[in-house]
C-alpha cells in the first residue's frame, strides 16, 4: 500500500470540514439537504483527488462526524446509510480514476449507481438486523426522486470544479 502523504491528509481534512460546513449553511437558509445533497460534493471531489483508502475514509467519517456535531443527518439510520453510500462514492471514483483511468462523467455516474445500490443494501441489512420500518427499494427510489436536483447539480458542477482544480494545479 502506498504511503499517505501529508498533503493528502490535509486535503482530506479540508474536504471533511467542507462536508460538514456546507450542509450546515444549507440548513441555516432553510434549503433541504436531501434535495441538493451538499455533503456529497466534497466526497465526490475527494474521490478524484485522494488515494482510494482516504477517499473511502472521507466518505465514512463525514456523515458520522456531521451527525455527532450537528445532529444532521440523524445518526440512526440515515447517517449509517450515508456512511456506506458516500464511502462507496469516494472509493469507486478514486479506483476508477486512478487504476482504470476512466473519465470524469463515467466515474461519476458509476459511483452514483454503486452508492445508491449500497445504500439500498444497507437499508435491507438494517431492516434485517434492527427490524426498522423501511423498504430498501422505496428508500432508493425516494432518494433518487428527492435528490434529483442535487444529482443534476453534481453532474454539472463536478466537471467544472475538477477543471478549476486542474487549472490551479491541485489536480493533475
């Protein structure tokens, strides 16, 4: 395994802070986080910038720490589901970008599909383990419908942000 550099750790920490602060700003102004998915964007960017293991950890820690610090998202079950979903985004994008050299849009779409499938599987496991009253398929369907504006924003904004990061030489 390749050693994690200090710059990677600093970048991951910055993205973690952004992943906690941006949703707080959305909530202060009464904008629904479930609709615009503000926590997803720093994790997705992290997938393109960070090593796979750090991108995974970023996706795991951001909803957990946000839940502990702000009570958003609610720890059980939403933060648990988001931890799985966002960590899948991070590692999927990082691996597809760094190992398989896939382009931005392909990696983004694949990561969104993988993340949503894993969110559904997480809901299914929570139903089995804790008998919570959630339907995995309805959860994924509702997340897609409610989050459609956020998904569209991500598909437009992420490539633009990545180009900007390349221009300022943060991303190769």
